[in-house]
């Protein structure tokens, strides 16, 4: 069982959502600057991303977000070692690989734009304190223990969940293969629990519905692909244990299972952005996306994570039976 420390479980999802930022049905919204950066202990601060919001006419066009990159910005990072002007490493991406994030340390960012720039006169700022380390443990469900399973190295996805209309007993199955638990983390506003599939090339879908959708061409939509690759949910800071259900797994092969302790910037943005465009509950219609970025949108947040990698082995693979 491989244990990881610097997994990036939900960042692809947040990249899509932070590129939106505005209501697509509003006729002529002002273009906003979107900041996105995530700091984690031991990793370089080398990816501070600046983008403009997507205009309504392109909202559903699935244009790559790199097309909205903002270059030539003055990005200043204040960190325990001093103050550094971050160079632009690629269009809209700023950072310095020599600056390594530290647990418990505070970081601030200030962004401005030179004369002649389309955003001249605007400023953005944000601060974050990196949470202390998190340690995760797990407990296998009773049904797996009864089958002699002792680790998360390999989990067998039940046949009855792959095609529940055709296999008896799906409703009687143990839908919770294991549970996770972790220590309480200082400087943490909440926890994110999730899975990220690593083997997503080809037709290794665990469920018949996903495979049929792939045959119908639905997975040409990058949003659909991303939401099947990465699944997760948030947990409030007073909860230190959660059950993990099979619904979080969509592909056969290697999958990262993780718990992430997030600062308020990351946690608030995730839980409200997830409920926004492409999200689940529509909470953004009531409160809006919480970004904690002054003068702009997005997130300048930090987290610590503990991740294990498992291999999902299907009892019944739809691509071998469905045509």
C-alpha cells in the first residue's frame, strides 16, 4: 500500500470551477481576475495561476482555461524567508520552485498590474496559514474482513453494483468497504475526503451506466470526465472519522484515497464552488462562492494531506460484456 503526502485530489475540479466565477446568464458581467494557488508542506510554491473569467458567450464552449491566462502581472509573495516577486513561468502561471511551503507558516500574496495592462489599477491580495500535518488510518468493513482482506492494496468492486438491474442481491451488499479516521489538525477549517482515479485511459469503467455513456460519446465533455475521475465531499472540523462508500469509485485500476486538512480559504471555496456550476446542492445561489481573495475571485489556500493508493479490481467489467 503506497502512502503519499502531496496528492492534488480536487485541484482539477477547482480549476474548472474557478474559471467560471460569474453567473453565465447575466448579460454583460464585468471581467474579473481569478487567482488560484494551493500550498502544501514540503512542496514548492511554483504554481500561482491568474486567469480572467469566462465570458457568457463561451461559458459552455469548453475552451481550455489556458486561453484565459493573465500575463505580465506583478505577483509578490511574503513568506518566512522574506518577500519575493514571483516570475511568470508560463502564460498566467507564476512561482518560484526554490520557495518551499512550511507547515504552520503564514503566506501572503499581493497582485497588481503595470501601466498599459488591461487590469491596471486593480489589486488582489490574500493570506493563508498552512495547516499542520495530518495522519490517516483506516478500518476495513466487516464484509471485506470476512473475505480475508487485510489491507487496502486491492479492493474488489462488487458485481452487483456494476449492473444492479441484472444482478440479484445488490441492495443487500455492504456498500461501505472501509472507513477513515485522522487526527485533529491545527489551523484547519475542515477536511476533504475523496478519491482520484489514476487509470482513466480506455474503457475500464466499473459501472455499466458509465460505459454506456462513454459509448454514446458523453465522455467527450471534459466536465463529465473530471467528475468521474475525482469524487469527494467535505467534512466539518469536529468530525474525525467518515465511512467511504463504493460510489466514490468509478474506474478499475489504481486510485488514491485521501484525507485533506484544509485552511479556511480552501475549505470555504471548495464547499461553495462544489455547490455552484456543475455542483450538487445549489448553495451558491444563496450565499455565493466564498473565495477570501480581496479584489478578485478564486482561492489562495493551503492544506496538508495523507493519501493511500489502492487497486480496484472489478468482479464484472462492463466493457467485456456490453456492446
